């Protein structure tokens, strides 16, 4: 049975344990074994940086053991995907794992910026700090969009339905 690492900022939600259980059940329904980061055993009675390192190593080990990563690429605390999730996608890609993402929107990265948050110049658009807003018609940064197998507009389950592995 192929293993799927479940990446995303869902681990920060108040009901993150229930979310994870649901994702793992969905994986099983489609013939996969789901690996959810919060299923790791970590001793939370240690010094904070030791806890952080243990979480990192445990999640890395899950990615090492999986065949596929499914990543929640929805914006998190701003317009970008969760940075931890992005690291996990990059790490999995470097290992040759198949990575799939999902989003709840069907807009380009540039379209996330309202007219009040961007200005046009001769090359396209810049943000209020004068930084170029990339425009490659991808919903996320090109380095993620070009490295994943696919980005599905929909849910975690929609990605599972689309897998042909």
C-alpha cells in the first residue's frame, strides 16, 4: 500500500487532530496509508527548541517513508502558502517523491492582490513595497507550481480521486 504524507497548515487549526483523522480515513478509503504529522510521538515536556527539532526530524522521517505528498497550498497568514509546507514539498521533490497540491481558489497569484495592494509599471505589477508580483498564470509561486505533479482546485479528497498511482 502506497503511503501519502499529508502536508499543510491544517496542523495549526484548533481541530487539527480531527482534521488529520479525517484525512487518514480518506486515504484508506482510496487505498493509501495516510501519514499525518500530528500522529508523530513527541515529548512536549522538553525545552522548546528540542521539541521543534524533534518535530522536524519526525516529519522528515515520515516524508522519507512516503511515496506521495499531498499539500494544502492555500494561503496561510498572508498571501503565500505555509512556509513549512513549502519546505516539505521541496524536500519531497528533491527525494523524487510525487507531490500534489490543492487550493480552494482558481486565481493566479497576481490576482490575489487587490488594486489597492498593487501598482502597474512597465513590466507588470509591483506590490506597495515596489517588489515585482510574478505573473506566470500560476496560482502559487512558479517554483512550487513547476515542481509539483499537479495543483487541484478543490479539496484533499479531490486530489485523492485524481491520483493514478
